[in-house]
C-alpha cells in the first residue's frame, strides 16, 4: 500500500477520559468493586494499590460505566484538597466534589458557603450534608466515595494543614454511615505508612492490587487504536509485550 500518515492516538501521561477509546482491561477491578461495595456487603471500605502509570485514575474515571445502577461513584481527587488549611475548608471542598459528581446525573444539591463549615465541619458533613445527599438518591442506592491519591493526606497532616483527628473521623464515618462506601486509591506508599492514624483507618479495609494489563488487553491497546492504518507483525507484538510487560504507559 502507499504510505499514508495516520494520527497518533496515544497521549501518555494524562488520565484517559471516560469517552476515550484507548482504555482496555481492568474488568477484574470493576468486578471486585461490584462484589464488595453496596448495602448487602459486610465491607464498605476498599483499598486499591498500584504503581504509578498503571492506569489507576483512568480506571476510576469510568467507574460509572461499569458498576451496577445502585452504585453511584463520587470522585475526590485528594491532590486538589488542602489549598486552604483546616477541616472546614477540606469538607467544604469535598462537598463540592460530591455535588459535581451528582450533577452529572442531573441531581443538584446546594453546598453551604465556607463560613458554615468552620464551626463544626465534621458535624456539618456527616449529620447534615451527607443525609441531604442520600435523600436525593434513588432508593437502595449506595454513594461510593472514591479518594484518588489518598496518600496526599499524609503531607497535609505533616504540614499542619489538617489535624491527625481527620483519620479518626473518617474511620467513624465508615463504621456508622449507612448507604455509604469508600474506595481509597494510591501507590505502595499507602502500605508503607506506619503512623498510628493510618493503621486505625485501614485495618477495616479490603485490599486489591492494580496490576499491569493482561496479554489480551495489551494486544488490543497495541493494535486496535491504529487499525487499519498500521498492522503489526506477530513478532513485533511479542517484542512489545516483552519490553513493556503490559505496562500501559
């Protein structure tokens, strides 16, 4: 065939948005969440551990497409939190992120202004905001709070932006909130943390690892986005699999 330049579909380094055709694999993780989150499960806290550039955030961005209708995820990017110090500012920002997630499902909720959160931030979040949110959800729906890059909270505590009592409150929220489940996602740093507040938080969780792509998913990522303009020899595919070991980045 005559040579014809084709568009390079690969943009490494940024998470794949929910409408991206470049996402392959991770069905095991979606099934794990579906099996262990929701009202019927005795576990409502899940932790995903994975190396950087394995597609953790890309996976989280399409949870809504792969979970049951009774599981509604709300993404909370922990790296965006802590711009203003204090628990009041933190829970105000978290409330806005939850509100943004619900607005995608055409559910609008008013977030109280910042000054309302200063007097009793944990009470405002647990006893007023969360019940208001759950009251707007369809019956038997579980709100799934998804914390991406959760280890960022360690720096917030060490820099005195947040008090260590934040983790005690999170544990209390996990144990005493009906219709609420939690997913914490991070790197191996989460496993290495030994501070007391981390162990208090995570000894009630169920762990799962985010690994590299399976061979089938990796082959699809190599071949499908560039077909039919580019065709790989089987030996070339084998070479790419050996070099990358299924690492999507």
